[in-house]
C-alpha cells in the first residue's frame, strides 16, 4: 500500500490538537495515525518507506499512514518538533502522542502501532 504524501495544509485537516489532553494530537476520523516525516535525499528514510508500506497494508482500516516531506513542509517540522529524520509520529487521543526518531525494525514498528490500538484504562472517579 502506497503511503499518502500530504502537505502542511492537508495535515492540519487530518490532525488537530486533542481536546481531552493538552499538548496531544488526534484525528477527526477517530483512528490512530502514523506520520512519517522524511526528506527525499535521506537514505534511512528511503529504506523505511517499503517497511512502512508493508505495515500500512497490515493495519489498513485501523490505522492511517501518511508521509510529510519536511524539506517542503517546514512549518510541519516545527509544529511537531522534528529535528532529525526519519521520524515517525504515533498519534492517538487515547495515549500520549509520541515521536520516534531513527530507523525502526518491523517488529518495533508493529509494537508501536499495537500500543496505539490498545485502549488506555483510565481510573473511574467516584
């Protein structure tokens, strides 16, 4: 499955600040997101793309995957505090959104996605 390449303005419609958790991000669709921040000349970024495409196929319909070229979309890099690539943002309102920098193995990527899909148990207050 090809990853959808998006611009800063498209990302703003896909990801918004989470109302329940200041500093967090969420998708209006309600599904978790993985955003791959890359630059086209980065060899580790290029090596991650086929792996991300393969994992995106496995999680189709449950997790949305996107790519953002931060050479072209510098505002996005600033907003998400991306300083090095490859960088993957794992976004879900149920848990703290996080940014993983550097290449990941398929097992590590799957583990991070499974963590996104697990509901967070919150204590019930009397």
